[in-house]
């Protein structure tokens, strides 16, 4: 009996070690369970007189106001919130269901505020760990609910310690297993995708299951290029969590069926399967209102209003569209599409337009996406896709 009692602490320690390590013993990157929470957006203060003019002179000018594309939210700051204490520590944040442009910044504790980041199209902004938020807008007053997502398992000190330890164990396990970087193994004509299971969508706790079975279009005729308006300085290890956070914001914040994009790429060129239903099928996403049945959408994690898109991300776009648009007319051709209308669509229902087969989101929607610098890469993305197709005919 005494021997069993003396062994009890060792057994407890062994069980605790197993509980700690078990979720991390996988060749897939360890992802903590994602958590969503929200709060009502407090009433914003109106910027008046000198305050509004000084704000614009001091760099408050809307980041896409000089792109010649009218999409709202331009001019000096008109409304701004006081600093908002979030209910818990968060990684991504935004106004649930809001498609119009507004701006966010955040800070961690008593640290420095981040730069203001504009978002629109129902996307959150990624901050990578913060507990205070601020909102501002130009020409209108946002209202509604703030929706937060924590994908780093850091809502409490205990969670941060636990998930930090599991992340370290997982990194060592993957290194010991000699796993090949999925981006490095990719080869045309079909890209090598990070699956929904690998970025966390299929997990029982903290995943992102679709609300219903995916709807299918008849023919995927064109590709739409997006940026996610998240920070562009994330690490390779953070990227899958950002994809999961965007999915949860789209689903639980905006009330969409699933993540809006059919595919995504990070700045390292790794390509992720987006909306469920089959990456090679004409799954209807939420990438271009009024044209979703005729297009496929891919987004790069980052903001490319002023910053260029990485070369690896451009190549990932080219590989994906070369494979996904491999059927039908050559990529150099133009085609006609018919608008189905919508609040953020640039064209009324029934309007016929002629477009290239790979287009920026702003071509068909009232948005600045994928940013001025992102748009400048479209010709190169098209050229990459065309070369891949010609090489594999």
C-alpha cells in the first residue's frame, strides 16, 4: 500500500506531462483553440473644426483616397472612439457584418498603439495580441458590435504559458520528423495546399465548420485577387492562425456560411484551402458580390495599399489561377460577365461587363482591395499564370 502511495505523485506527474504534450505531438503545426467574443461598439465622438483638420494634416488621410477609386470613407476623420478595453486579449478584431471602410488600431497593455489600419468588405484586422482597441471613420459613424477572435490561446496568463509550451513541443516534434515545408513541395499544375484540417477549421473545439453544404456555380470563368487588410509582418508560424481567425470572424461575426475566399496565400507563398466544398469545384464564395457564381477568389494575408506583395505570394497567385482557370478560354482573353447586383457591387443587376480573366476585387466591387500596390502586381500575376499554363499544355 505504501509503495502505491509513493508512486502516486510520479503517476500524476506522468499524466500531467501526457496531457501537456499530447495535443502538440503532431506533424501539423500546433494551433490553440480559437475563441470568439464581442461587445457593443461605444458611441463615437465627432471630430469637429480644428481637430478634424489637424488629424488629416497629421497623416489621418485615408490610405486609398488617392487611388482614383470612389468607394466611401474618404476625406478627413469625422468620427473616433475613445480607447476601448476589450473583454479579453485578442488577435483579430472588427465590426461584425460591416462592409464599409473604417479604421482600427490596438495596443497591448501600456505599449505603443499600432498604426491605423483600414478595413472593409467584412474583414477583421490582425494585431497578433492586444487588449485595447480604437475605431475611427471618415464621413460616417460606425455602430454595432465589435467582434474579437483570439487564435493564439492567450486570453489568460495560464493559457499563454500552456500554449507556449505546446507550441515549443510541436516545433521540436516537426523538426525531428523532418517534415518538408508545404510551399517548397508545390509543383504545377496543381498547387500543394494546406488543408482546412491543417489550419484548424475541422477541429471540434475552436474550429470553423461551415454552416451548411457549399453551393456550387456552373462555371468558374475568372479569378479575383484580394488582400485581407491584416498586418504584413506576421511569422510563418502565425499564418495558419490568421487564416483560422479570418474564417471565424467571417462565420461568427459576419454570419457568413464560411470563410469568404476559395483560397489564400501568406507572404511566404504557402497556399491554403479556403471555403469548404472542394478546391477544384466551382464553390460559390463571398469574394465578389454579384459575380460569385462566375469567379473564384484568392486572398493574400497582408495589406498592400502602400506595401508591395512578396514575390512568393505573387507566384502563389499565379500557380493557383493557372490551375484553377485551366479550362476554357486562354488567360490572355477577355470575357463577358453579367452582374447579379448587390449593395457593394459596382454594377446593377443585369449589367454586362467585359473583364480580363484575372482581376482585382475593386474591378467589380466598391472597395480599394487589393490596394494600390497590390493592383500593380496584377500584370505579373497574369504573366506567371500564363507561363505555367503554356508550360503544361
